[in-house]
């Protein structure tokens, strides 16, 4: 071994596409803010978590599963897949389970992209999309989003997405409702978009916020699986079902697509506690339905409160709001932290004057509005 090789930094051994990535930065955890500022009584409205938590039956099932954690989980997640098959109406061979839907995004990229390919996503689409695309060495094609004065500000421009597809495009990512904007597409427009996309391109319809969006007119992608063999629909237990901490997501697709993903999927990517919790959540849906209803009742109230402070609020079919705060967004974010309220800055999405705010319980939202009013007044 020569001196140059012996002294090389080990990070230089990584794949170039991976070295070029900027890691995803999640919402600040409560424990981190406690360590940094030494404050208590913190509320987190940063990561679109369900403030009502999981169903009691799901908690009981997970506690029971702890009695066998010395054993590896069922690598095929047989019972959960069977329950999901009944829930979705699609057979188990159409299903792929993931460690959250993020895991499925990675599987799709690794299964279908190479440096010779490209993938398309919207300008203000979920920030994980460019990460999983770039990690494969594939080219990112960014479709311009709707302008700020559109009916769905910063939302998907479906015509622009279709125009962005190239001959080498293998994946098109469409989040509906979209994170971080909360904007959504109705069934007619979205189906027309899918019809216009080439069959050699997989359409990944990311429906992480489906349970919230369907009450607002957001499309249900599962109805089109049989008509479009190139369609993949992703959903998660992290939001409406309140299971973000155990990480379970699933994909519904044509069996051939599912077979490819399941070949790459790690055998134990969904742990036994998560499998038990997700299965019970599906079997006892009333709790999630009540949680979604409570959030959707609070959503317009919070939006009106923010607008009464002179802030521009983007229409949302999810459990969060994108709010234009102005040039002081970064400073106001810090002031909110110091007051024990964690929200999400979205400068990394190209929206430096905006904050994303999760809809909490009524008392959480009231506290946010009162603190935000003081922050805005101090800045005048």
C-alpha cells in the first residue's frame, strides 16, 4: 500500500453520489430542546405527529409483543400483510412493508434507478425524494411548482411534472397531500396526469396524509392500481394511526413491482412490536377516525387564528399548515423555541419566509397563537 492510499480519509471511500448528499434534518425533538435551553413544558408542532397517539388496543398489542422481543420478527409480516389485504382490498402479493414509508422510497429508488436514469418530483416536494434519487447516482428532474398566487400556492403543477419526464425517467414522485405545503390534487386532475405519463415510468403516489386528505377532496390512489400497472401507492401508520415512533409504512402496487421491492427489502425491516401495533390499529380504526376528525376540526380554527395575526396561510388537506411569516421567520422560529413551542422552518425547501406548523390539540394551538402574537408584536 502506498502512502497516499494509507493516509486517505475513510470517508473518501464512499460512493461519490452519497458523499454529495446533505442529510435529512428532522424536526427538533423535545429532549434536544430541553438539553439546549433547560426548559420544560414543551409542545412539539414540528413533525406532523398525531397528538392523540395510537389506539389503546394498539398500545396493548405492542406491550404484549415485548414478551417475545428476544425472537426475530416474522420476516414476511404475514399477519400484518393479511390484515392490510383485508383493509385495502388487494392481495398480499401486491403489498410491500417498510420501516415507515421513507424506507419504501429508498427501496423504490434502489430497485429502479441507476446513474443512467432520472426521476421527477415537484419543486416543493418532500425533501426525501432528492435524497433517495441522488444516492443512486440518478438525475433529479425538478418540476416547477404552482406560483405563490395560485389556488394551491407552491403545490404541484401536474402539467409541469408531465413535461419534466424524459426518455430515461423511471420514477415520478407525487405527494398527495403534499408535504410541506399541505396542498392536494383531486381525482380527475390526478388521474389525467397519470394517464399522460409513459408506461415505462413508475408513478409513486405518496399518500402519507391520505386519512386527512380524503375529507378535503384529495384523491384515493388505490382505486387506480388495477388500471395503471406502473402506479405505486405509499401509505403510513405514522400520521393518522399515531405510530410514528415504531415506523411502519406500506406500498400497494402491481404484483411484479411488489416482487421487485420485496427482493431488496431487508427481511426484518419491520420489527415485531411495530407489526403488532399496526395490525391492532387496523383492527380498531375508531380511535384513528376520531383523531383525524378532531384534527380536521382544529385545522380551520388554527388557520383563522394565524390569518388574524396578518399571516398568509396555504390551504391544507393534511394535519399541518404552511404559513408565510416573512423575512423574520428564522428569528420567530427561535423565539418560539425559547417559549417552549417547536415548529418547523422550511428554508431547506426554498421557502425561507415560511414555517410549517402541525395542528395540535386545541390547547396546543391556543398556546402557539398567543406566543406567536407576542413574537410578531415584538418585531414591529
